[in-house]
């Protein structure tokens, strides 16, 4: 079956990580495993587990990759920045995480850079894809079951289709001449969650996903929905290093959403 080659591995167990990666002996490791529940990460009882997964687990993988001379790709996040100001973040800007999730992902980045030279740290943001829960699914479901929805309009970022991120990862591996280092990997544009929801509604109606066409999308402030973790108010990442080192191009966020919704229906 398609799962015959799957191998289970606890990334917090350094010996197990080294054994598994050494036995497989890959050309590249794409490290996507992470604690991503940002609010639960703030709970005192979870903090050590979050650190073990996001920081120590990442270091374990980096060590194993270095030992077998293997490329490492670490998927990171806009949460390594504090979300202040209104200037798109470039790869060379200093990190300034403000929550447990962001701090541990930044620690993971440091561990990778300090452990191996053959690495790509790929920071992405507002990611959605075909598997698991995501904002697009949630909003479509909400619009189809409610007369109105409220969505924050004071947080800015760029929705990023996981298929676009995956495509760039494959290109990096295949080209074999992309310089190692940190890269920002998001689709293009600068919008709020409210803007995103309005476009989900428009395309959703057009493609048959949103059946409740009269649902109203109301804007609201972040402070109306307090959460344990402070969300970055400004999460726009500039894909500057790709512009300087390669011909990789990301899609505009509207076009990426169009591809995503068409593929779902197909």
C-alpha cells in the first residue's frame, strides 16, 4: 500500500532519530513535525513538551543530518517575529518571538544553523492545504451554517497554499544549486483575515462550495476575541532571498486559492 514505506519516529529521542535517519540514508530530510497549537503551547503543563518537540527534536534531526552529510529543510514560521510595524520581514531581520510557540520555533532555527551547514530554513505563514483543519474549510463551514460570521480585520499577512510551498521544496531539492540559508516562502499579497474570508466567500459561491450566499462577513478587532497567545498584527514575509538566488515564483494569494478550491472540487 501507499503506507508501506512509512516509518514512525519520536523526534524527541535523539538516539532513535539518529538510528532511523542513518538507516534510511536520505539525500534530504524535510522536517515538518512541530507543535503548532499556539494557544495550548502557552499552558504551563505543555511548555516543556513544546520545547522538546520544536527545539530539541529539531536539533536531533539536524545532528543526524550532519552525521550522514544530508541536506535538511526546516519548516519555520512568521511567529519568530513579533508582528510589530508595517514593513514586510526579510530573512536578515532579527527574530523577536512573543509566545512559547514562536520562541521554540526560533530556538529550532538556531539549533539548525548551529549544527549543520547544509540547511534550508523555510519560513511560511497562514498555511492551508488539503489535509487537516484550516481556515478555508472553517470559514466555508461557518458561512454555510450561519447568517453572519465575524472575522478580524486588524491582522495582516499572506495566505499560503501548502501546494505552493511543497512545489518550492521539491524544486530546491531537484535543482541542487540553491544556496543554503534562510528563505521566506509565502504566496504574494498583503491582506487581513477579513479580506481572505471575503475572497473565500466570492470564490466559494462561484465554485459551489458556499451555498449560503446571504451570509454576511462582518469585520471585528482582535481584542474582541482574546486568546492565550498574542497573534502577530503584521505577518507579511518578503520572499527576498528567492528573488536574489533563484527563479522560483510564488502565486498571488487569490490565484492560489482558486487552484486550491478547483482541485478540491475536481
